[in-house]
C-alpha cells in the first residue's frame, strides 16, 4: 500500500499554533563530546544536556513548542531494562495529556532499534513518537545530531506521522521501529530497513510517507510496559559451536532463549540438541537469523513443529528478544501461542 503525505511545516503560523513536542533525552553520541573536533570515535557519550542540544538548533522554535526532559544520560550500549520501563511509562503519561502532541527521544545508536521496537509495542497512543540519534558527537566537525534532531521534531510535529507506530528519523529517512537496524559502525547513514526500506523521508521541513506499517503496534498491541522483565538471552550458531552456553543458561533459570541462527535460522546440530533439551525443560526457544536481512521460514531450515521452536519471521535476534520478553511477561509461554505473537507483531 502506498500513501503520500507531503507538506511544509507550520512555520508561518503563530508560535501558539505550533504543535507541542516533548523532547526526552537519554544520552548517546548525539549528546557526546570529545576534546578535539576531529575526533569522531574516542569521545564520551551522553554528557551534553538536553537544553544544550536544543540550543544548538535555533530553527526548532519555528517547528514546534518544545518541552525538554532529561530522562537519562547513558551510552546506549549500557541500556538497562528499568530505564526502558521509566521511558515508556513517561511517554505514555505525556501522550495521555492534551498538552502534548508528540514525543521525540534522543538516544544512542547502539541499542536504538531495541528501544524503538519496545516502545512500538508498549506506547498506548497514536500520537507521533520519533527516536533520533547521531553517529558523530556534538563536538565533532559536521556533527549529524543537530539536523537529525530538527528532522525528528519536524516528523513528530507533522500530522501524517500519527498512527504510524514508533518512528526513527535518521539521516533524512523515516523508518519504522519494527524494521530499522543499525548497519554501520561509523557511517553517518548508519540505519537501514533491510528488505522493506524506509517509510518515507524528511528534508527541509517537508515530510513524506510512502508506505505504512501493516503489523500491529501501539494502540493495537496487547502488550503493556511493566516493571517485570523475564530473563531472555541470545545465543548464536556458528562453525564448531558447543552446547555449553545453552546448558548454562537453562541451569541459570533463563525464561527464554533466542537463537541467532545461520542463514534461514539454521542451527548447528550440537546447539540444536541443546535447544531441544531446553524446550523440554520449559524454556521457549525462538529461531531468528544472524544474517541481517530476510526472514526465517517456519519449518524451513528447522522442523519447528516437531522441535517445539518458534519462528521469529523478519525480526532480528535483538528485536525478537524484546518481543519474547513482553510475551513472557504477559504470561504467553506455549510455543503455538508464542508463534501467533510472532506472526502478529
Ligand atoms: N555508544 C553510543 C551509544 O549508543 C553510540 C552512538 O550513540 O552512536 O550511546
């Protein structure tokens, strides 16, 4: 399905008519600083405050009325589950108010795709929620954060962003939280939606969507944010892999395992036997792929029905883990019911 919505921002309207956007800062490279402007790798993430980030982009004042909040100041490699709870609860509270029209979240790039998908499934509003980030610290030559922030606010302030689930505005593209992944360790164009492509684009105040997310999200999601996070871990399949990690996880009482299989989610026979044993001990196993694009076919590379495995479809292992945690927290543990969840979201 293709839709098209394009317009200029309401910059000519009076300030009072501008949308009210809450900007929640969590840290990351967008708030990073290095001693030297030529340094784009050796810096400290999450040290620049939200007020300073906004002050660096005067054009924001003609796009929206902003309400900044410093939720955290972390390098997103260290993202913690209680912070996810805090963030999602705060967004739900803000969006329930008539005084807030949308939310922008500044985040590190490392785990942005995980946070975005978590919010996509637990935010109870159709108002725009847009994450953005940067590959270069705020102190760098050609820092990408300021324009990404302006574009994220532009998207969040735009009527066409409503009802699209959680979005990621990065390097002029608008991605769905479900599809987006970080695909470069250093390039400014670090986020892609493999196979499916971006939802649209934002440039110079114009916003255009060219497709919609068809899978359930936000208001149509059965999942709610809570304080309980069932322990779910990820293991990978590779040449010569042993069953040591899976056995240790099961012994440690893990509640679920996602396997990052090779190819179409295929699993080395040693690892597969360990996972079959895990299922027999009541630990759900979700089969994803380490490849980076495409999807895992149920009963394709492994006989899921016979082995008791759940297929992750197009979700990468990290997003599959998010969905498995939410499903387990909601009391879904049976393989058939979990498969339905993975086929729905
Ligand atoms: N380590 C940083 C973070 O995820 C990387 C970044 O933001 O680009 O917070």
